[in-house]
C-alpha cells in the first residue's frame, strides 16, 4: 500500500510501502519517498525482492528514472540496503547517502560503481533534493553504530529508521499508532534488545524534542503522530536496554552439552 503523508504544490512525503516483505518469512518494512519540485529521494529501499513493486509505485510520483536523485540508507542491515544495487542499475543518477562507518562495506552490496555512494561523517549535514534541505540526524548506537535518521522540515516528518520500530499486526493499530499501551508492549522487546543503552537513546530524544516533528515515521511498524510522539519519547527516555541490562542476555554459564 502507499499513502501521501504530506503534500503541497511543490513537495510530497509519501509512505511508499507499508509492511512490505518479499515473502512471508521476510521482515516487513516501510519505505518512504520524498519529492520536491519533481526530484526524489528514497528512504531505506529494503531488499532486492521489493524492487519490482516499489519501483512501479515510485514512478507514479516521478516523471523518469533520472528524477530519483538520492537514496538514503539509515544503516547497513539487509532489510535496509539489500536491494540498493538493483535500484542503481536502473536509477543510475541516484546518489546513495550512508554513514562513513559503513562505506567500506559497499562492495558487499554487489555494487558496480562505488562512486555513487556519499559518505556522511559523524556531524551529519544537509541532503539537497530539489529545493528542499533535508537534515541528517545522528542516531548512533541506537541499533547501529552508524545509524542515521532524516528530518524533512517542510513536512515536519522525521524518518527514524529502527527507532520506534514495531511489529505489524499489533492489535488496535493500523498504519498509525492508536492504542499506545498495547503498542508499547509490542515495541518493548525489540528496543530492549536492539538499542545499545539508555544514554544513547536520551541523546537522540533530545534531538527529536528540539525538532518537534509532526510525524515520526519508522522503518518497521506503525507511524507516530499527536500525543503518541511524546509517548514514544517518554518511553525511550526511561528505557533500560542493551548494555544497561546485558547480564539478562548473557547466560551465567556456557552450555557445553547442547547440540545445535
């Protein structure tokens, strides 16, 4: 499915794919497209199996393949970047923006021309698409040591990658988080295990409170708006996770008898 989250005469922010997976065993993901004055940037294109249907949808909003000028990768996971090589073989004018932490891994994505990749240093910066200035927001160690988010000041939407991510199918929610108490239970196990520490979450929350987005759009699960943005930020501010509770994940003794 697809949905326009924001639109004016020059600018669109589009939920291009919601809960998309190449097969029933795949991890469902969300993809987003920002278009300004006819030029587009694709956010976290996902695995190669999603390319056929997503590229068809994308070309509803762009006049030609040349108008996709950028692809943004929040981090290195295959559900984020696995299909980027396929995209670049057709959308050859697109530049791919990713953290410098992952730049040396480019050959593993089956990339023909690494010069298409733009390395983003730890200070972040601006990605220009059409006349829009999109802000790269550091989110380091919140799931990935080279994790990045992207903020669109025109639509006031923050693409948060895996921060705020949840499982589709969580009861009483549909595209938007509507039942926070239930959804909080759905997202707690993921954030407890995949986020590195409460300290790094609080650094990120401070950035987000400064930006004050109208929508937080994650790479998995439902989108946040209204009071549920503050619900998410308050939850993350207090969450103990990762190294804070590492002893909960490490067995007290090594299992030397279990055959796998």
